[in-house]
C-alpha cells in the first residue's frame, strides 16, 4: 500500500508541475550537500512547489540514493 501512495504522489507531482520525476531527481542531485529541509526550501522558493510535494520528492530522492 505504501508503494502505491508514493506512486500516486509522484504522478501528482508530474501532473502539477509539468516535468517528469527524472527532471526533479536531477535538480535534487545538484544539491546533495544540502540538508533535507534546505532541499525542500529550494524546491519551494525556486520552483514554486508546494511543501507537501517538495517534502515527498526529497524523501523519495534520499531513499533512492540510499538504495
């Protein structure tokens, strides 16, 4: 079930911001040295992303990087 929730959230991010998740993962790759909330803040300020979407995307990126 948790995997399905992540999939739905990622689909919403793509639909809302008009760019594929691969784009956002590349954006986040460029700020790997930042802390979680710094990455969230950057997405919010520079890309006008909502807090929930930014937080979910950063968490997903970190989980993918750790795997």
